[in-house]
C-alpha cells in the first residue's frame, strides 16, 4: 500500500468532541480534591461525563456509541488529565473496554451498552481464576484486581483461562489454552477495597471476586480483535490494546502539561538562600525549555504515528505487527518523557511542591503511578528493540 502522509488536520481530531472535554474540564478540576479524598469519581462529575458522552467515545455506533477515531480519543483524555489524572485514567480504561461491544452478538451488545446510556465496562487481571464449561456457558471462579473505574461501572470483565467440564484445559488448534473474558454485572461480584496507593487514587481500581458464577456463552468474548470482531469500522481493525496505549499516553501528556503550567505560575518565587527568582535562573530556564520540547516531541510522535496508521485503517487495512510496534514505542516513550517533565517541574519548584495543597504534589504522585502500570513498563523498549533486530520478542502487550 502506498505511503500516506498525515496532515495537521488529521492530527487535530474531532474538534467538536474535544470541545466537550474542554467544557467539563473546569468541573473535573473542581472535583479533583474530593476525588482524591474519597478515592472515587463523584456522582455529580459522573453525571457531567455521561452527559458529554465521554464514556462512549470508542463504543460502536451500532450500540449507540460515538465510535470516534483514536486521535480524538488522545486529545480528549489529555484534556481531562490536565484537570485530574484519575478521571482521565477511568475514561481511557472505559473507552478501551467499550470496544468489547464490537465482539458481542449485536442484540447482546445493545442490551448491555445500547439500552443504558450510562453503561460502563471495567476489568482487571486475575492470576488464579478459571472458567469451567457447562451447559449454555461457564462457571466462573476467581479474584480480579486493578479494575480501574469498577466502582462506577455497570458491567465488569473477568478474564479467564477455559477448562472443560472434566477439569482439563480447553486448548486451541495450536495447543495453547483458550482464554475468554466473562461479562458480569457490577452487582454480581463481591468487592474488596484494596486501592490505597501513591497516585491515581480516584480510579478506585479495587478487587472483585466471583465464586462458581454462571455466565452465558454469549456474554463472553475474546479480546483478540481479529478472531470474533463483528464490526467493520477502522477502529475495530486495530484492537483495544492500541487504543489503551494511545489513551494512557494521553493521560501522561495531560499530567505533564498541567505540571508545566503549574510550575510557570510560581516562577517569580525566590528560593530560600537565593538572590533571584526561579525565572532568572539560567539552569531552570534551560531545563524548562528541554522539558517542553521533549514533551511536545513525544506527544507529536504518538499523534503522527497514530494518524499514519489511521489512514491505512480507513483505507481498508488491518493493523500490522510493525504498526503495533510503532505505537507501543511511541506510547511508552511519551509516558516517560511526560514523567521527566513532571520531575523537572516538581524538583525546580522546591519545597513549594511537597505540600498536599499544591497541584504539583499530586501530579508527581500520579505520573509515577502511571509509569508503574503496564503501559509504562520500560521493558516495552526491550520488546521493540528485540523485534527490530529479529530476535525473540514477546508481543503479548504490543
């Protein structure tokens, strides 16, 4: 296929949808302290996010979703993250999960998502879980954690290895055990509050459990988009993994942009023992400029790479391994350049930034929590490097 070159218009996204995020950003910022203290998105803010349709950005139109493009998704998440990282993280997570509707039979997708304008799906991993085949579906047992946004979700996804009724693993044609994600109502599970963390406290990424719970076959999916995807749109020819990368890079870039903005508000400060204000310090001037250009460059790499891939998808292609590698590289790079920018702002601000009432304190904690999550793993660079050299590369999270 001929190389397509994305223009500035391609990078801009859907301005009307981004404007919705801008319109609620003040409300998000106003709720941020309560979100932090209660470790939940507030009911009033959830109302505004639902009214703006921000939980439905990646949901198929056939299920009353918006089905926007991934560049618009990045801009929306970045915009919200400038106000509150936990809110942006929940929206990004819910966006990727909503793409599951593309893998469900249409009547089921409409029953879960289309008939409920406040439908939200959340999920998390579970190391000791199982789904045993039975008549009409599965019996599911296990404990799942890191379910970001699960407390305000209407549905939850429980990812499970599949076992036959006799207890033996259900293998695919290549001899690998099959895995599926079971969709259950929030009210079906037992919750445990485990989310006492350094940052992203408002995501309420708690733990939920099921015990021998029946799930109908048509309420289970595989997350491998190329196996069971029903939708034909370009968004669903790339899978939710790539959208997660784009979204969580947006979270990181939004945190960093907010941190630089917060720092610029205090540059008239004269540090203790210094003669001049921060703004007169040549080292601070140079480091600020480098933080700014590195953040802008990393952000642009994400957007340009995604725009190029999106044009290919819109032309009828399916995302390639090479394109997935590019997005993994771009997203991981952006997350860590964002972390460097926040570190600069926090360190340059001195003792001002250590108090809970200063936004740099929270942004510092939030970005360092982002880098500890799956999307920020430095080992992703190892995967990309191995693939580039033709060595063995684990593409599980690419």
